[in-house]
């Protein structure tokens, strides 16, 4: 009995702390003015305001950056994990900590570095994408590697001894067996790409604002309704990808 | 041919962190020592002699330390309380994995609407006829620490679950059959097994909180500066020399903390 009460308290604690803010974000987008405990009236004026070309461009920017960066990040993570899982070479430890360490450096510092090193592509889509890649590749790499490292080596050897080529083995054995890791890496990549703020804060140029940047700018101007709508869209995109990938991952080939 | 392919792969994988991570940071470090084309430590003297910069360093360390110190026991007790109940554990894992993919900036905006000046909590309090000094609390150092704790708690809990899953159940059973229960069992049998995971979690939380900027962007209100926010402000103000210096200081703190933790980790590992 006592245990049940403790468990309920833990769930209540986490629920209030984590779920409540997410609900409030959604409510913000449909409440014109909020000045009591519960909102008194609802309207979709903020949702209509979002249809202006200024905001649709921001949403398209975010989707484009997310798509390109996810593609490149996941590709790189697969190649790097393949190298780490099936080859031995000198300096393996050093290289893996090199790939993983951007997670533990401030996003603004990474962005400053990229701006110093590549001033020619300042204010373009490319530097924004590079910034996203640097921050997100460690997370995806860790995810893909953890599933690729579990592939039993004798499966690979069996494939070779039956005359299969390296490329064929990679395509037919390694990729399908690490599908779970690759899919969850993709979800993580999409989620972090969409909500990435610290790197893009320095890197976004004229015309390349993403949703989090726009939320930051809107809030600076004192308009919270638009920020609520954009945040809701952000959460919806993330949840949709999580469920889609979960569904795809659950399907047996 | 076999070797050739391996080195091609190695070069492809290795060149990317060198181009995008190591050499940019190296360049930033070099640049921080130059002003007007001459080698100088002027920027660092400016940093160390200015109250404003030292204040932001102090704020960063203070916020990060308190956040980490509060998160560790809360996270640990949540994991300990729920780890034996599969259903509850699944819900907790799901709940805590949500913030991992959500923007911390959005999260903070929601906090403003709940705990802020005209937020829900304040309205409830005013109905009850209470005048709680919560109104400005969220924008103070305390509020910033509070927001950090809420947002980074999941980052601590999720990996801790996996280190608890690695605890050898046989050892636990043996301890129980020998009459060790409750806190004694936890301290003598389980704790040594999770110590490494726990310390790693503390280090990662520290680094994540230290290096993030979103919470301070949302709640700092332009008054509270941390190191990352100061860097952003200096860059926006075209003070590139100072921005470089702040970047180097931030990397130095990160490295220092990591090295100290590595030493502690090695000690705790060799004890085991």
C-alpha cells in the first residue's frame, strides 16, 4: 500500500512537471488572452496568422534544414559505426572521443568556430546545416553504433565465406540488423534538428530563420500567441516522426 | 586492396571532426590571442579585470553546480522507487524521454505561463487570497535554476535506468537471503555497482547545463548573464575578440571539470 502511494506520487510529480508545460504550450496557441486560472475564450486567430508567407517560409526552412541534415547525419553515423564495429585501427579511442565530444561543448562556441573557419558561407543555408550536423552527429553516431556493435561477427564471416562481397554483406546483413538503431537515430536527429537553438542562434542569416529562432524573435517582440502556435507545430512534427518511425520499426519485413 | 578500403573509410570518417570541430576551435583559440594583428593577452586581462565577465562565469558555475547537486538525489530516488515495477518504469521512461526531443526554449516559455508573473500558479494563489512572492521569482537566479532542474532531470534519469538494469540480480538475492534489506542493502550491495553510472550521469548533466543557452535566453530577461549568453551578446555586439576569449574560457572549464571527473571515476572504478 505504502509502495503504491509512493509510485503514484512519483508519477504525479513527473506528470505535473513535464506534461503540464507541454499542455500549456498548446493552450497558448488557441487562447487569445489569458488572464485567469483557466482560459475563458478560444479562437484560432493565431493559427490563421501563421499562414502569412513570413511564417510559412520559417516552417519550410526548418523542414528543409532538418531533412538535409538528418540525411547527412544518419549517413555519416552509419559509415562511422561500420568502421568502428568491424575494423581495428590505431587511435580508435581518440577518434571516437573526437566524434562524440561536440555534445559537451557549448553550441555557441561551436557556431563561433564555424563562423571563424568558414567566413565565406556565412549567412547561407550551408553553414546552418554544418552547425546542425556538428551538434547532432554525436547523438546519432552513439545510437547507431550501439546497435551495430551487437551484430554477431560470425554472421558477417558466414556471409563472406559463402562468397558474398563486402558491399553485398553490408547491404544485406549489416544494415537490416542495425535497423532499430538507425531508426531511433533518425528520430533523435529529427527531434534535435527541429528544436536546435544554441547553434543556429549565431548561424542563421537573413531569410534562414528556423522555428525555434522565430519563437525566440517573436517572444522578444512580446507576442506569445505566435510562439505558442509555432511550438505546437514543433511538438506535432516531433510526435508524428516518433510514431511513424515506431510504426515502421515495428513492421516485420 | 583490403587495407586500402579500410584507410579510405578511416580518412572519410576522421576528416569530418577535424574539419568541423577541431580546427575551428583551434582557430578560435589562436584568434583570442591576437588583437589588431599582434600577439597579446589583452583579451584575457580584460576578461579577468572586468566584473561583468567574471560575474557571468560565476553565474554559470553557480547555476550549474546547484542544478546538478539538486538533480542527482531527486533522479536517483525516482529511479530507485520505480525500477522494480515494470509498468510504472515504462511510463516514467516514456515521460522522461519526451523532453529529450523538445526544445528547452519552448519548455521555458511554458514555465513562464505556469509560474510567471501572471501565470497559473499565481492566479490560484491570488484566489486563495495569498500574496506569494513568486511573481518575480522565475526571472531570478532561483527561477533559472528551477527551470534547469526541470528540463535536465530526464537527461539524468534515462541513463541511470540503464545502469540500474545492469545490477546483478543474483547479488541482490544473495544479500537478501543473508538478511540485508532496505537501505543497508542499497548502500552495501547496489550502490557500489551503480556508482560509475551515477558519476558519469552527474558529469554529463553538469556539462549539458553549463553549455546550454536556451534557459537563460528565455528567463535571463537580459539581466542574468551566463558564459554562453555573454558570448552570444559579445558576438552580437561585434566584439569578436572577447567572444573568442569567452569561448576559450568555456572550453577550459569544460575540460577541467571533465579531467577532474575522469580522475574520480578512475578511483571509483579501481575500488570496484
